[in-house]
């Protein structure tokens, strides 16, 4: 009950209008009280279906309550957006509502999450604006091992077994450069791939496709993989001309830590 009251307080605090505050309180209450099974949340006039309670609460608060994926810089009225690690589609739907003229490519390899991603795209009537792909984005093409968390649409599903602590499945992998190379540019690339960020940046750097990307929103997962170096990641951003802001809560030393890194080439 304390967590519910705390989240409802934040819903009132962050709501932009009385209608928005009421909607946040209603949605957060429904997510907290849900025991099992599917539950719908209302975002303006849109309905999104969620499954796993813990994952849904985290996503809702990140995307719709705190607006963490909002780009604080000017973006084209018809942006091209790539959502890497789309889960059930909250970020893709957020961007579709923020930018009505957007073209969005959403990638999610977890089969359970992908099914809900497609459902939410269809329910919101965004099928002409959001394309969904069931691929893991890495630096190579082929069939790879992927680990699904204990909750079916878990946010910890990952290429790394220690991160997911769940079942191993096989999924199709694609280099993100395969898609970026077919686009004139990318206005926003959102990345939340549970420790595999370094593989995506290796691919973008090797293929010289990073220069096409104007804004990045990256969930950087520190201490998930020894290869996922924050210093190297930030050096690559600076070398490519990005400015950035980092947000993150304190965790025990040496433990996994999730950092939100918002990057742009534009200073205004």
C-alpha cells in the first residue's frame, strides 16, 4: 500500500493537468492492484495492454509519468525513430503520440513481449506508423541464444543469462546497420537492450552509420557485461560529436546499475 500511495503522489505531482493527474492515479492503481493476467491502461484516448505487474509499473513510470524518453531538443515534425528493445511498445506509442508524423521501427526479440507489442500497435491504430520486427539487434546476423526473464515480458530479457536469470531460447539477430543503411537519417534511436549496447555501437561504428543518428536515448546497463564499458561508450559519443546528460540512482558498489543517457548533436 505504501508503494501505491507513493506512486499516486508522483502521479499527481507529474501530471500536466487535472485530467492527466487523474489518469495517472487510475492507471497506477490498476497496475498495483492487478494480481495476474492482462490489464489495460489508458493514455489519453489510447488503450495499452500490459501483462507483468513489475515490468508494467517500471515502464509506465519511466515513459508516461516521468517522460524519460522525451527529447529535450528540436526534432523534425516527421521524424524517423528506431526503438531497439521495444518490449510491449510503451516507448513506441509515446513517440507516436509526441510526433504524429513519425515513422517508427520497433524491434523486440522476446516472443511474449512481441505479441503484446503488435497488439498495442493494432489497438492504438498505429499500424501505418509503427513497424514491428522480432529481431535482437547486435553486430551480426544469425540465430543466437536469448534469455527470457521469469516474467514472460520481463524487462531483464537479455543476451546475457546472468541478467535475465530465466529460460534460454533461440532468436533471430540482425545488425542494426542493416536498417540504418536503408534510411536517409535517424532522428531518434532509443536503445534498451539489457547490456548489449556495446554490440550495437560496435556495428554502427564499423559500418560508419553512427553519423546518421541525430539523437540517442540509451538505457546503459553498467556491470552487466565486462565488455559494456561506460568509459568507452562515452568516448565514442564524444568522438561522434554528441552532447549528453546522464541520470542514474545509487546502487551497491560493483552491482548492476541502469543509467539513462540522453544524447544529441544539437546544443539548442
